[in-house]
C-alpha cells in the first residue's frame, strides 16, 4: 500500500474550504506528514496560552501573554543544543528572527532539555541579536504548559494570546534527512496568513526533531473555565463557520449571550456527536492518511465545553482574555469571488404543498476554450426548499459525434448541492475539466415547505490559473437493483467496481435516502488484502458530507472497491415514510438509492470504470456492453424509425417495467433528465447520459 502526493490548498481558497464542507473545523495542514497515528485530536490549536512569567538565561523576566500583545504576535520556538535536528535549525531560526521582526512579531526560544550545558547554549545564542530571549526550561514547565511534542516545534500566537499555528518551521530537516532547501515554509506562511488574512483557519503540522513527552495542549482546570479564556475559542474553532450572522446555520453563536441562549441545544447536539457534523469512524486501515476536513471536536474541547455549559453560572471571565473576533466574507460565496457565474434562466415556482417532480435545466456556458475549474459552488435563492442539486456536464450541443470515450469522461456529477456540501474546492494543481462549448445540466429536487415560493439557482466557478497536473474524475459505485423488505431494520445492499487501471482515490460522498443507516467503502487489493477506507456507522441523510482524504490513496489496477449500505426500513426509523412498503431504487426521497460517489485521478494507462451491475431494465433488454444495450433499447423504442425518441414512444417502458405504471411521474423525470437540449426528443447521443441516473 502506498500513498502519493500530499494536498495543498491555495491561499485564496484556504478559508473557503473550511467553510464549504463542514460546520466548523480546524484544518490539519498535514502536507503529507501528519497521520492519525502521529497527531492526536488534543494536539489542537485555537487555545489561549497559559499565564506564564518566565526568566531568560540572562535573568530577564518575561510575561508571554504581554509580549504577544505588545506587537503583532509571538513565536515560541522549542530548541535544544544536543538534538541534531535542533542544531541544524539553528541558522534557520536566526534568519527567521529577522523575518519575524520585520513583521512586528517577537521570537522566544525555549530549551526543554535540562542537561544542555550553559556553554552550548551560549554558543547557540551567539548567532542571534544580543536581546534575543532564550529560556532554559530545566523543569520543563513551559514545555508541559504548551504540550510541546518535539525540540523543533514552534507555536505562533496572535495578539490575543491564541495559538494560531503549531508544528514544524518547514520541511528541510528531519531525523536522517536534509533537503537542500525547504519545499514548504509552514511557519512563515502561517505568519503571513495571520497578519494578512486573520480569518484563515488555524493549522497544525507534525514537527521533526527529538520527541518530548508532553503531548496535548495546556489545559485549564475545570473550575477555572470561563467564556473568554476557553469557551469562546472552542466555539470559534468548532461552531462559528456556520453559526454566524447570515451563515448556513439557523442561529448565530458569536456572543456570550448567543451561546447562553442556545446552551441546551448545544449541549444536546455535542453530547450525541451530531455537532460538529462528522460521521467517519476512526480507520483501521494500515497507513490511512486521515481526512483533511475532519471537523470532529477534540476530546478536550468537548470535555471543557460540556463542563462549562453544565455549570450553574457559566462564568464570563476577564474580557482581556477574549480571542480576536472572527470576520466573515461578505460576498456570500464560500469559494471566494468566482471567475464565472451562471444562473438558471428563469425562476422556478415551488408550490406550498405536495410532491414536486424533479426539475431539469440546462445552461450553455458559451466557453470558447477548454477551461479547468479549481472550485465550484451552487447557491439557491431560497435554500429552504432545495433538498439537493446534481450538476452534470453535457457535451456541446453542436457535437453530435462524441465517441464512447467522451461518454466515459462525462460520467458522474460535476458539482453537487446536498445537505452538508454546497461547495467543492479542489487541492492545488488538481481540477475538473470543461470542454469548449460544454453545457451544465441541473437536476434539482425541491421539497415544498408550506409556503409558495420561487428559486433561481446560480453556480459559481473559480478557474485554475493554469492547467492543473491532475484531473479529478467521479465514479459512482452503485447498485440499482436494491430491494429493501418492508419492516427490515438492518438490510444490507452491496455494490462493486473493479479498478481498470492504476488510480488515486481523492474523496468519497456516500449517498442514500432517509432509510440509509450506515455506509462503508472497502478496497480489495490484488493480493487479496481487504481494507476499510471509509466507515460511516451512523449515516445521516441530513448531512451528506464529502470525506476528503489528507492524501490520495493509490489503488492498483485489478483492485475491487466494495460499497456496503445498511438500511432501516422499520418503524424504529422515525424518518421512514412507510415501513410497510418494500423499497426500490428511485430518485424521490421516499424511495432509495445505493450510491457511493468517489473522486479519483487516473495515474496509470488511460482506462475508465465500467458498470459492474446492470439495472433491471438492462437485464430485460440484454446485450454484452452498455453501448449494445443502449442501441437495443433505442431501436426497440423508436417505432417510427426517425432516430429520435419522444415521451410517447418511451411509454412502452411501462410494459417492461411495471413500477412505471404505478408512478407515471417517474417517466417524466427520466425523460427530462436525458433531454439535455430540452427539445422534447432523445437522440442516441443523449441516451449515453442514461448512466448518470445511477451514478455510472
């Protein structure tokens, strides 16, 4: 098992990624070096440094909080004169001091090795200005207070005393490794981000150097917890990205009064693990890279938040301990200002009540050249009635001779708006391709909410500055033959996909409807090893999250990806529309799907995924390949042999699929989905898109 390429997000999109995919999380800037095994959740950021007054080696007294507040902030750098990696970083820190001074930041050096000699320390400090603060932390009290993990770890602290970054200076030196120059200047980047874009997320990396036994952060005794010294920072880290004025959440948590007003709801949702919304179980896969958008609340934060909420007084504390206030973008776009914006041509009317059929709209983007997209976001004008939106790429209207390879390239969704995901931001040097003249086909599911309204969707796109090295594609591991018995509380359905060439998996979006209970992705490698890459034991239809790997997982040709979904069709499922009904595949919420979307990149010879399971209609029609089945289907339906299918000709399907007789609207939904040019007829070219109905 190997892992390839770390993900890096451009500065323009870093904050946006944080907002787009979860209800608030601390982005772990792993850049390939942090894994769940080396980074525990309590090695977090966003906490107030403890009140520490310390003495330097020249007997000067320093108050670290006051030092941070006296300028633009503070960097506390741990070091040692006996650790080889720390010694290598000596000149780096000396040069860094000059850079930090120019930015208005102070540098404090802390040596947590009690046995380092005074002479070696004197030699080390000689390369710094004469007033450089250097602390010999003989009793390791500072290292313990900061939870320092190694003798090269650095902590970036803002003017309010909040830790904004912790981890490595850069990636130049490590145990047994030395690069000619660093590839990633993490500390300097974090400083620039804090000073120039103060609302960018706090980050954590894994430091090299000699390990210290002080894992975790400085904890505040429960009896000393206050809103300003601890709780406000937890709320900033885990809640505010959605719970702010005009945010995605229904109420704001920006003030103490806001938090107190919603204390019961906060406590309930945090206790049951519903907030922040993250449902992936800890992976047992060997060398699993973890998730870059894991927004689960750290254990210590959860403990402190619940303890404070459960106290009688919920003390406010000293306002001087408060963090810097968060500011949020006013453009309304989570991805930043888009380069391209397209709107559905006319508003769509949604009735107050009833079951509304899927709506289908096509937008001609009029692209004059091939365009690569780094980020995409869908925005409704009335999100209260929009359940989900899938956007597919339709070929140029004038291009009638697309071959089978083109069809394969356009499979799967281009963008999605589902509960929990309204924007997708791709790692740096990754992107999705739009061909010259390509069109976007919207499939929109509205749910009337008791009040008549209208909605006019728009989609925003951020273009890649240059053609990315890596193209992101989408495949759906689907089973359209699902049959969920009435009353079944733990019914299991399985879908499989054979990997046709070497690929790198990037992300996962499991999808079922309200009876979905759990979802799991496994990989069976050619050597028969079977690994679970994503396990969602508590699937929630209301939060269909995109699980983005911290690094792509390399999967060789011949591997099999297995998706397993568990359904609860019993009365115990409060969201179940009808536990007496046997449930089949269908697009409406009271039906079901079994669809495991995956984003991936082809890394081997060009080859595309092939559908592993034929749907019920395909089984009736016969044919060895999807193309042969489509041709048989087309010829069967095309009674007047004019090479086009009308809705009337498609009615013959009712004789082949009895379920269509019971639900006439389904026929209209299928037809409108396929009719990408809205001319009321289906061509052979449009019939290629029938695979979109089952995710491939």
